[in-house]
C-alpha cells in the first residue's frame, strides 16, 4: 500500500521526499486504526466469537497466498511448461507483460544483453496481450536462455505466479522485471548476483533510476550487508521489481490474484523471512513512470467493478491486522 500511494503522488509530480512522507503518514494512520480496533475489541468483547480469531485469519491468509489448487485459478501451471534446460541456473528473470508493445522489446533486450558469468534465464510471460508485443519477441527465441510463455489474461499477479512456479523448478534466485522497465546497464545482474553469492544473501537490493519522459532521478542505496534480518529502515518501499531474491523465500507463497496492493506480500511474507540482506549502490534498474503500464494500471483490471465491490482495502486491513495481532508492537518489517 505504501508503494501504491508513493507512486500515485509521484505520478502527479510530487517531490520524492513529500510523496514518501504522505505514504508514510497514510500507512501509519491505517496501522493506528487497526491497532485501536484490536485494543477496543479486547476491552469490550462480550464473547470470544466477537473477536477475529487468529486461526480464522491465518486460514484466510493461507487461502489468499497459497499455491493454486486447480486450473480454475491458473490457466496453466509449471507442470504444463517444460523448459529445455539440463541443469538449474543461478537466476530466473521474470518479465510479465500485457499490451506493452512499445516497451517490451527494449525490456527483454536489456535482460538478454547482460554480461555475466552466472547462468540465467529470461521468462517473458504474455498475460493475454491484444497488441503485437509478443510478436516482437519471437526473434529472441534463438537465444537458448529465453522463453516466451503465453496465457489467457490472469492479471499482473497471475503472470508473475507462472514465473515463480518455473523459477522454483529451474533457478536458485529470481528477479522481477516489469515489462515497461529495463535493466539500467549490461552488468546489472552480475553486480547483484556477485553480492548475493558473496555473502549468501537472501535478498539484494539494487539502486535504481526513475525515468519520467526525459527526466531521470536516481535512488541510491548505501552499500550495506545485514546478517540479522532487516527492518523498515533498510527497505524503502515494498516493491517486488529490481531485487534479487532467493527462490526458497517464495516457498508456498504466490501473489494474490484479483486484489489491489498485491506487493503487500513482500512486507508481510517475504521480508520477515530474510536473514541476510544486502544492498548495492550501483544503479541496476530503470523504473519507467508509465501511467498506462501494467504496474500502474493493472491493479483491479480483472472484473474491475466486481472486485471493487469486494473492497480490496479489506485485504490490506486483514493483513495488517493479523500482523498486529501476532506481533503486537514488533512491527520492524513495516515500510
């Protein structure tokens, strides 16, 4: 949610520091509302049935984030897709895209142009595009580490989830690259993986450039290594793109489909698992501010009106409330 609010204010030309302050304030306000709710529930409860039971919340969360149990949720799963690989690779670059013909060729080219001694694959997942984006990628099939996967429209999360399933089978680390973004230089992956393997990191953040038309702004991390977990001071935003993550962090975890704020999963289920964290000051990722792109507009696209009626904010409220219930005031992993 923090990331969503931050991007919205940045998209209307608010300064970075002001956008982050506003996002921090809204998240803090929501946390306080949830905290007060639980405190008053405990004070004024008349019977145990009036409380949201921990087991009930846990079951709901598991139902949202657990692997797909049938093909009704996913058009295809990893069992349907066999990659021509003999051995596992160090990294799977997951590129979900939908109607991004203007950007996708540059995006995938930046991945395939990486100069590194590490083995990697590029998984371009066409989420039912109706433009010619997939056709522009046909020429890349000559690369033995490139795979184009087409599926019916499942939304941004559905496309990412196919990549996660395949990464679990074929890679040690994964990396999300949005279809309208690109890797900043041809040594971006080498820089991130070198650091990841050097310290056996669970997650490595790379600095990134924010590109808005002809304007560029740079968001640089300090070069740090933390071996005792991470807190909100270490993670600026709960986004998925631009960071190398161990595949094992995603065991039994997938992005929730048909919900807004799907990147909330990083804050609540991935970041708390990180034991060794690293960040590099090299610019590795180019984030394109594209109001029509999948990152900005995909949330709520599937059956939009129906799912708005389901009130997606309840999803975020449920997650935050559960974490308050479980961890009381120990909220270091919030961002």
